[in-house]
């Protein structure tokens, strides 16, 4: 039985969705185990508070938490303080500073033992300073000179409803989609160029509408061309040349990330009448159900990350310099086994996304650099998000997609080619990659449950 509207961009939605859902049921337990029970994968290091929004002046366009909250909730003052957006968006749990260069130099080479902080019992998070690589799709977290950021517990700060909304949030999303306009960048490619006026204008929004219309056109095209044996990428119509493949992929990644964030905030929603955290079907209907292309893009991202994780597996297995705990051999081995359990399960289906089609034909090769730069701009845009928790997950997920794209487009299936110089994957990239995969994985489950709720209420009506 198929519950997805055939109007979805993935026109053979049932086949594609159910394949991915089945795969997800297989992968999810291992992924949860990895991201919820290992220190390595449940703390993320990032620069959450020290970076300014590089693209616009906070006072001009960014909405502070309190102001956003007032816009979101008509009578914010009537609800208990702990339910207000300013409170919901705050981070919880202890945070620890990165030890910094001096402390790293003083530390013995190996084994090394770092302490996350008081009362944390953490011993596996110290890492060497990041090395920049021009094949990175995200801005390394040490871009702003000096600070290396904080370690934040992902388990203590789940991605869920925060009440962050209004002009500030919309400005960030609009800017994210504007980056899809490949002909001419809205932003300089280096944040160091300083502030520029808030990018606005009907042209950019029109472009997005055009892309969405092109997506619907694709759906019709795919209905004609459906072949259940071709990889997911072919089923999505990405091989058609009406709109450059790379641009469509860029848009789908952004829209899929947005859809996943929307899914989590609707699933873990605060009912401000009862004070209960519970799924909000109305929220799902308004943000996802009525927009099958968004759900399709979310599933597309799941396929893309599955492929990246599957591709990474042999590489991680072959390179024992990826030590997950650095110092405690048992914990290291246990974490490694959990990582490989995920990569093996992700590889248990035939190749689900064919990245070899990208950056090949037409303007493809010349677009790669542009694609990377635009992705970096999106990662910088996350510093413009005016809610701490949202910024945490926005930064983590852009870094996760960036790592996935790096694996897909910069790793040349090279586990068995020792002479190929591979780009480095930092600890933060690995943590972001697997946690982003875990976010998508729980989004798929939530969407299935939301769909069932909608069907139930329709049947009862
Ligand atoms: P928005 O979600 O703000 O969307 C703006 C516009 O974008 C829509 O009107 C629509 O035209 C378009 N759009 C929406 N979804 C898609 C899609 N999937 N694909 C393409 N176009 C789309 N809020 C929380 O409660 N918890 C969070 O963790 C959280 N994290 C966030 C992280 C980031 C990076 C940002 C920018 C915002 C975050 N927010 C979070 C806020 C949240 O995403 C929404 O902005 C907010 O709930 C207001 O929603 P909205 O209905 O106005 O539309």
C-alpha cells in the first residue's frame, strides 16, 4: 500500500520511499547505538558564540530570541518562562573549551587523554588542530582566528521546537535558497570581505519558484521514464538536462535539510497549553504534507548520505589512523566496531545514489568550485541563526552534508588505491556526518508516523 502522493517529485515515490524506509529500519538501531552511546559521536565541537553573522548586520535583519518569540507566540508573556523561545533555544549541559594550541603542543603524542570538563567523565575528545583542505565543502570551525570553540553535548540538546521564527529565521532560509542561483553569487566567497547589505529582491525568490516548477516538471518526466532497477538518482530525474544537474542537487540538499529540521520541530513540539512535548500533525501538514517535493528532497538526502557513509566504510576499515578514542584501546575498538556496523548496513543495498553523474558533462566540472564555495557560504550563514540550539544543529548539519559531499566528490573510491592522496576527514566532520545521517534517519521514522496519523484521521472523518 502506498501512502505517498504521486505528485511528489520522486514520482515513483512508493518504490523509492519504501526501499529507503526498509533500509532505514535496518540501519537505525546501529546508528542510534553509535550516536547515543559513544562519547566520540555524542559531543560536537563548534564555534557557537564567537562568530558574527558575516553577511548582514544583526540589528538590520536578525531577529533576537525575545523578539522572535513575540512574533511566534501572540501572548508570550502569558506562558511560563521556561516555555518561551528564549528559554527553549538555550543550550543545556556542561560545555568545555577546546584545549587550544598550547595545550595540544604540551600533550604527549599518543596516547592522549583529554578531559571534556568537570562532571562529564569524558576522555576521548581531544583532537589535533584542524588542517584546512581546499576540498572541504564547509568552513572549518577554526576560520575565525583564535577560538576553537566549545564541546557541546548533542544528547542534552536535542533538535526540536524552539519557537525561533519570524523575520530572522526567514532571512536565513531565503539567503540559503538564494545561494542556489549559480550564475551570480549573492555573497562574496570569503566571509573576511566583511559586511554586505542584506541580500533581498524578487529576482532570487522568482528563481526558487522556477526551480520548484522545474521539479514538478521533472516529476511528470519521471512518470514516463520510470525504471525500478535504476539507482535512486536516476529515478529522481537528475539525469535530465533541462536544468543543470548540480544546481538541482544543491537545491535538493538545502530543501531536504530544511524539511528534516521542520520534521523534527513538528515531531518534538511543545504544546503550550498542556506543557507536553508531542507530535503536532497540523505543523506536519502545513510544512511537509502539502509539499511532497520537500519530503522527496528529505528522502533524497537520506539516499545521498547513505551512499557517502557506505563509501566511507572500506576507507575507515582500511585506515587504522582513524582512532576514535585515542588512548583507550578498548573504547577505541568498541567505537570503531559501532562505526563499521553502520557503514556495513548502509552498504547492504545496491548503490543508491550515483555521484559519478555529477561534475562530468557540460558545465559540470567548472561548477565544482562554485558548488563548493556556495556550500561554504551556507555554512557561514548558520552563524546568522539567532537561536543557540538551532544554530548548533544548523551548523552540525551543514557540516555533515559538507562532509558527505567531500566523501562523494573528493574520495575516488580509493580505499584500495594507496597511492592516491585522500583528503583528510577531521573528527568534527565525522561526528557531523554520522549525526546528520541520524537526524535524517529519525526524520524518516517521524514522517512515516505522521503519515499514518493523517491517514487515521482521514479514515475517521
Ligand atoms: P520556514 O520553515 O521558516 O520557511 C521559510 C520559507 O521557505 C517558507 O515560507 C517556504 O516558502 C520555504 N520552505 C519551507 N520549507 C521548505 C523546504 N523544505 N524546501 C524548500 N522551501 C521550503 N526552529 C525550531 O523550532 N527548532 C529548530 O531546531 C530550528 N532550527 C533551525 C535551523 C535553521 C538553520 C534555521 C534557519 C531555522 C531553524 N528553525 C528552528 C526555525 C524554523 O526552521 C522555521 O524558520 C520557523 O519555524 C518558521 O517557520 P515558517 O513556517 O515561517 O517557514
